C-alpha cells in the first residue's frame, strides 16, 4: 500500500496534467453543426486551488528534516 505522501504526490501529478489540458484547450467540439459533441474541461481556478491544497498537504506530510526552514523576523514599530 502506498503512503499518504505518495498518494498526495500522485494527486498533484494528476492536477498538474489536468491544468495543462485546460490551458491547452478549455473547450472543444467534435463534429459539425447540430450534431457536434462538445466537451468543456473543469474550471481552471478550481484545479489551481486543488494544486495549492495538495502542495500544502505534501509539505505537511514530508518528514520534518526534509522541509525548508522558515525564519520570521519581527520588528517593533
């Protein structure tokens, strides 16, 4: 069974592939006139929000030693 981190990385790859397909063509039609079949892809903003969420999940699931450390400086006014 794959770990939660591997599953999140797989989801991220799927989201990135979906984003590329959306950017290549949001909507397309097969056929002509009234018999044409149309296909409209998912909303780009929803897919991009999913990418952000999965990347945050991946960062949370990574072992602590492999995360980049973040330093915050506080300066009084």
